[in-house]
C-alpha cells in the first residue's frame, strides 16, 4: 500500500480501517478540506449479478 | 510507466497527463461546493479534488505518481471484470404464462396469455443439465444460483418446488414473483428450503400501482401484494423490485416510506426497459427520472438517520460499489459488456437459451437449446456474442464518457430494439449521469455507508487509500 510512502497529513489513525481513513479525510468540517481524496477496494470478482433480482449473501433461513 | 493498455501502447513514455501513454484523466463537475472528480475511465480510477486545486493536482504531482504505479493493476482488474468471468447464475423461466398483464413486461403478450408450462420432468432434466455444466465451471465450494423468474413462476408451482427439493444441495435458489400466489404454504416451503424471495411492487397505493400492474381483466392486485409483504416480514432474504415508469415517478419518495415502514431490507428501483413497444407508453423522462430517483435516495438516508434501520436500494448501492470497489459489484447491467450471456443466461420453458430474459421475445437472440446443445457452445453462439461483444468503446458518446464504467450504457436489448443497433445507447443517459454525480457527492460528504449494507467491505483489500 502507498500509505507508507506518502507524507504529511496522509497518515491517519492506525487503528482505523482503510475505508474509515479514506472517509476521514473529508470528515471534520471544522478543519480545512483535504485537497485530494482517492480510495479503492478490491476483491475477487464473482460475476454473479442478475439484473432483475438481488442476490443475497446470506441464505434464507427457516422461519 | 506501465501502460494501462499494453496492447495499444504507442512509443510514448507517458510522461504527461493527457497525451500519448500518459494517464487519460478527465475532470467532471459533480455539483459539489468544494470538490470535483478526476477520473481515468478505462481503469475506473477516480479522485476527488478540491475545485481550486483541480488543475494543479490533475496535471502531475503525488496523486498522478501514485496512479501511475497502480494503473496496470487497475486495468487488469477491469479487464477481468469485463471479459474474464464465466456464468454462475441462471434466470430460469418455468412457464411462459402470467396471471398479470403489466404494461412494461418484456415477455411478449401472447406468451404470457396462452403460453406453455415446463413439465415437472423437463424442469428436473434441465436442472440436471445445469448441474453438470456448472460442476465443470464453478470454483469448488461455490454454488451456482438459479432464480425462477417470469412470467409468473408460481403458476407452475409444483414443478418449481420439485426442482428446489431435489436440487437443494446443488444450487442456491431464488424466486421472483408478482406475489399474487405467494400463500402461507408457499412461503413455508420456500423458507424451509432457504429460497430467497423477490416480489414486485411499484407504488404504495393501489391507485398508482394498478396503472401498470393489473391482471388480464384490468383489475389491480395491490391488496394481494400487501398481504404478501406482511407475511414476509422477518423473512431473512427477501426484497422488492420496483420499476420506475412515468406512472409512478412522482411517488418514489412515498414508496421509500412505505417499504421502509414495512421493514423491507432491500429493494431495487429499476428504470423501465423499453425493449418492447408497449412499455414505451410509460417511459419516464430521463432528467425527471434522475431527479425523483435521487430524492428517493435522500429519503432512504433520512429514514436511516431517524430510525437506525436501512432500506438498501440495490441498484444505487451497485453504482456506489462500481466506484468504491469495482470488482465487488453485484448487478451486471451497469458494466460493459453487461452480464447477459457471460455472467448469467436465461432458460425458457422449452429449454431455449437467451443471454438474458430481456431477449426472450427476440427470437434472433436464441443461442441454442439446453436439451440439444452444449451450453458452452451456446455461450459462444453468434446470438450470444452479439450481446457479450457489445463494448462501450464502440458506442457514441460513451466511448468519450468519463463514467462509462460506472454506467455501462444499458441495456443491449433496448439499444437493439429502440435505437436499432448494439452500438447505440439504451433509452436513458442522464438517469445514470446524475446517479454517478450524486454518488461522488456522497463520497465527498462521507455518507456512503448510509446507502450500503453493514459490513459491505468485509474481506476486501484496500488497494488505494490516498488523502492529503
């Protein structure tokens, strides 16, 4: 990841998730706006995606 | 720099943004008071830049250096998403018939009125063929998904339930129904067999819903659908699909209120497809659709803030995912090529195979028959390749559009039927443009989590995290 190579205000809380860090960059309105924010996540694309039906991650369970 | 597209590389070192092999960054106005977006369309890379620093940051510096290092990886991710997937799901139409005559249905009227059921034996045989096909293509430990779809699948309930019972260990099953036949016994069976349930509802009141959804005698079915919604409360995996037309456009915010109040966990608010001529009678205006749709999205957030409970609108969540985590997208309409014929396909009651249910009324898109031809060969048939080969780079104005991989120019069936060619757009453009702008504004204002299910990024790797 690039965080280690970037300086200044790029580093944020070590305990925060990447998403939280990215979002925290524009979080506090009392501080000056960040100049640049960019983030991206990745996972294995599974390719299941029916246009007229929402594929649920969780299985339906017995009522 | 490693070019994002090595096959198209010019003898350029790519030293500058915007020329030769340099990053093709495009700035877009997202109508945010502080930020604009910078996008490299081919890799779906984006950054939000303070408007007063746009030129300075976009022309070089740290952000561009970081992007250069990651461009090839991002390009490969998009290539896999667009061209490297194989089917893992099937729309399975167990009957041509429907007890409703909805204005915008993409199944031809004659089929729905007097069509055939698939026999129980045929349905079981079809599932057996699919089981063997997917056994050779799916990763170990993953189950393919079968969604009984329509027409109205519960008109052929005995055959459908027999299939679910026999192949419970081989597929994940879902059923999309108009809910008129979803009685207690059906629901008990579906729950027992862990079947996901999707029902259709377009408006909170019968007066609006019945304009587009009614039976063959012209009578609405709103009360039956409301009854089913009440019975589905607490069911772990259910959803509502609403179709946006000119008839319900102004009622999307009340619809959100209605669905949220009934604890619907997830819905889709799909823009109408104008593939068949009758549906064009209720085509909404593009810009108006965007305006009302975004108001509905705002309403979901207000309700979440007020109650702590989300109503996820799946198609908008998918656009957010397309931006935040392209490979995590669930629905495959808004990527080019779309998922039709490559991520999923459709089976008709006689075993014919189409790239997607949208094509079922268009005989020239039948790629073969499940009982006669090898599925792998059908996927490579000229009919399927017309759809799977539809690339956004071949469509104007999409080839120049910064958000082309957040939109995908849906839908090929609509483009073909309405605009006469696969190399045309579908019926809507601003509807998608405005959704993407809105999504970027939500990112800028740190509101995206309010529109996505809890834990949406669990198990994902962070591949870019830049803020300064």
